C-alpha cells in the first residue's frame, strides 16, 4: 500500500515542492486509470500517486478521482484534504499539471518523461522563487 508523505501541519512552499519534485522525478510515470488516459490521485492498486495524491491520507474518499485539486477544494471533498492544502493550492495545481502533462507533452518535443518533468519543475521553482537543489540531487 502506498505510504503518503506527511509534511505536518504547516509545511513551507519549499517543503511541498521538494517532496513532490523528488517523487515525480523518481516516479518516471503517471498515475492513471486502467486505460492510461485519466490521471488519478492514487492508482487503484495503491502503488502509485500523482503530485497531489502523494500527500493524501489513505482514507481520503476520492483517491481514484481525476478532478483537479482546485475543483476538489471547492467541493465537499475539501474537508478531507490536509489543512495546509489551501495555503499552497496554486503550487499544488501546478505540480499536478506537471504530473498530468508529462506523458504527452514531453514526447511531443522529444524528451523523456524525466527530462520533461525536470525542465518543468525548474520553471516552477523559478516562478515560485524556490531552491532547485532537490532537482539536482535526484537527476
């Protein structure tokens, strides 16, 4: 069973980025449904997660949904997210996009999934003014 990452009550933006970026670069695949088309927070076999799903507790009632984190935060599901999600919603949405888009956009420009994710994560770090040393450690 997947072991979610617990960042405590009030992680910094850097801590969220570091944990998600490390996971995404080591993962080298998307977390999808059986068809491989729809990204999920957590795979049904419990072995894989997306950039948002890796922080969700195993009893989260919508683990196998494919709605964006922003949409889910506006629904009744929001009470099940870790309390800090709202503080980092923009970053989480951007990290989710890196996960969801990495399979087809990277291929379009001739990158491996890891190369595409690394490039996109560097761009995100620049946008949010975050340190990128975790990307160098994993790459």
